[in-house]
C-alpha cells in the first residue's frame, strides 16, 4: 500500500467557465508490458489530504489506470469535527469520470453518489447503484470530490483506490421501460415526478417504489436521482400496463435543484456550475432536446445549496409543493402567483405549477402530494404535453378529486390551463366541485388576490362553490382547497390547488 499526503496546490486552480475546480497530483499504477504480465489479484493505493475553507466546488484526483484491470473500487472517509451552533460542518461528496475526461457535458461521467455512500465499485458487468457499468479502460480517470461544506478547521480526507486485475467481463445491454401504458384515453392521470431510490440517496429499491406508487393510486412516476442517470436501466421490470415510468434526473447544483422530467433513456445532465457561470440555459435546452421538461424543485428549500438562484425563464413548470405542505411551499406558491400576475399583465408565457413527494425512505409517503394531469393517453408524450400546458391540479393524495371550470353567458366553457374567451364585461361563472375535503375551505384566487372563500366543506368531504366575475375584474382564476388555519394569520395547509383558467380574449 502506498500513502501520499496531498494538499491544495493553488497554482492548479482552474476556472473552467463553470464552477471552479482543482486538479490534484496523479496517482499512478505502473503500466508496462512486464508489469502487466506479472499482475494478478489486487493493488491498492491510499491518498490523504486536507481541503481548506473556501475550497473549489470540485476537486479532481487523477488516477492512472493500467491495462488488465477488471474492477475499480474506491473508498473514502473524512473528518467531521464538532462545530459551533450556526457554523457549517464538513460534508464531502464523491463520484468518478473515466479516461474520456471531466469536461462539462459529462462524456466521461461514470457515476455519482454524493454523500450517500462511503465506497463504490465499477466493472464491465456491474456497478454500485449510482454508477455506470462498463469496462475499466486504461488511461487517466478522475475521482471527483465535492466539498459541499467545509468547517473552519478544514476537511481532512482519505481516499483508497483498489484495482482488481483479470478478464473484463461483458457489459449488459440496458433495457428501459416502455413509453406507453394502458391508459383510459383522454382522462385525468395521477403522478409523482420527484422520487429517490438507492440509485442516489434514497433507501428504497425501484420495485418498492413501484409498489408504493400503485398503492397511492398513481398512474405515472418519474425517476429523479441526484446527478446520475444510472437508474434508467433498472425500471423496466417496475413499469407495467398500470404504471408509466418516465426517466429523468434531479440536477443538483450548488445554487438549486431542477428536475429533468421524462428525458430520453440514458440522458445525463451535468450539474457542475453555479448561477454566476451562465451555463444553466445551455443544460435546460439540453433537457428539452432530450424530450424532457425543466422543473425547478423546492425553490425555497432552506438546505445548503437548495434555494433556487437561476430564475424561471427556462422553466417548463415549477414545483411549488414538495412533500408535506410547509412554509417553504407557501413562499414558493406566492412567488409563482406573482409570476402569473406578471405574465398575464405583460402578455408573457406563464409557467404551470407541480406538486411531488420528494420521497427518499420510510416513512416518506410516495404520491403525497401528486400532480393530476389531463392527458390524451397514458404515454410519455401525452403526459408531458399535459404538464407543459398546465392542464393539471395538485392533490395531497388520491382521496382528493376535483373539477374546476369557468363558463360564459353564451355557452362557452374552459377548464384548468385553458382560456375562456369572453368579452371583458361578459358575466363569467367559476365552479369547483371537490371530493375528499372534509373540514376544508375552497378559495378562488385571481390576479387581484383571494376574492372568494367558501363555507367549510361538510364531513362527507364533498362540496362545491360558485363565484361570478368578469374578465375585466379577474384576468385569471385558480382554486385552492385549504385545511383549517393552525397558525393565523397564515392560511391553512393545502389539500389541493389548481393551475389557472384565464379569462378574456
């Protein structure tokens, strides 16, 4: 075993046009014909170093991989000293890029586990969840260290690299879930597009998530592992006639997280940039070129790096409800509603709302909340088109069903995400029918604010409300179903909410 003490060399600091990165000295395993003939068994080297406060976002440890390697295994540890209250401690993420390099775009990407694992392996026929199986080819690989937070005392780390020599094995051809399930024609379909399995920092298998999704009454789910597409090839057995599985990623940057929803199989989206690097637009467009939707996730979450800093100009939808309804969601909803006002008054494109569970492990419920989409069928194309068009509402669970419409005096009708084309002063009737909302109140919200609140829905859970307005008074109307207040003056937690119906020509 060879040990090497490595500290940051500021002369090696690279400003790459994205987040700053640092490349350490190379770890070499001898590679000559004579050594190759003698090789068998395993060879291990260990590197130690310390990252200071203010370390770059990514620190790359080059490893020269010789010929004849069957398996690469990496293990790492780092110190987690106690820090004063209010001070960040140490957190170090890890991943790896192969001999094709670390350039943005991820051509050499072979896996990422963030801080969820202390070791991983790769070989042709298998890999640790989060990593991509394939040959361990000779050349310069890079172990990627991501100092997420660094304590005032620095971040001492140790990385151990083990090579196992032998025949490489065969890489299996990936199989992906179908893009169609047995739908009901044009209907409302329930889905959860923010879920984590053991292929990132979740603790459930895809099969366990599939069972929970079916129990929650979902028709579709989207895979959304942090910074890896490794799960894409492991959902085909979970999909079925009754469950459409969309493929995606949670792109987890240092300035916020964004869901890539329904991308082509095998699509990887890079995350190694900040808002100041002016790279997000490029990767948002890459998501759309891969057939997916760009959905900023939990934009006002308070965890380090979770708060959304990229703006919403590239968003196809925005996740305003993440898991159990919270004050963070209330802020996201208010921000989204302000954006709706600006869109209708400026004649700009509007951005629909979504709700997802972000479930990771027990007891996190899958499908709580869920997005209910009006789509022409249960296919990838139809579901994504329905979400993009805003033909959807958000519900706390399968128990909540609603119908929301607007009608004019001449027989015109419009539903969620649509436009009721009426003259400015023509009377408009807005109606919401809801099931599963016992003890809740219905609210109608416009660009002027909350203009109607119903009496409490009876214990049967079934209720309705009507309100009359005009397009000159309300440019749009959306509906909320709220639970009773528990901390006035804040409104009660959400049971359901709709995307808007727009009024006027």
